[in-house]
């Protein structure tokens, strides 16, 4: 499975961006858990949002809840992260991730994911 993230850029605080992540083959099958993580300079990779196995069970970090929305289109092998009301503290490299056997208790653990995209930089200016 190969994942390709895109959509990052420079945006002012309060603005919006939509990140995309396209997978190869049938990456986003019904049993796959797909997620977004982010990593700011000098920090560990942190969980942002995930869709657990089906597209209807979504989970969010408290820091983005109500502002970010994760979604995916299995037919086009693409997942999205709609980011609204962006804040300077959202500045980071954003990574998409996928796993086919992940259990719910591990959904926010980056080491539980087998497949990763290359990352896309989001910069939010104040």
C-alpha cells in the first residue's frame, strides 16, 4: 500500500485547508482504519483524527474537535481532512496513515499503523 498526501500550504489563522491522501490499489477497503497525524518541529507525532474500519466511526483529538472533519471515499481511494478555523498551533507536517488490523484501543497510537504517506506541511500564520 502506498499513500500520497497533498493539500498543505500557508494559510492565515481562521482560514481553512483540505488535505487529501490517495492510496494505491484497494487501500481503503471497508476493514481499513485510516487516520491523520501531525508532527511539529521538535515534537512527537500526534494523533489528529481517524475513521475506524468503517466510514461512520470517526475519532478526533480534543485539540481539533469541532474544527476538523475526516472523511474518505473508498471508490476513489482517497481520504480527506477538512480543517477549519485554523490556529497557529495547528502548524505541522500532516501525515496520513492506514492499517488493516488495528484495534480501537490503539487508534491514536502512531506505532500501530503499518502504512504512511510522506507528509504535507501546513503553516498557519497569526
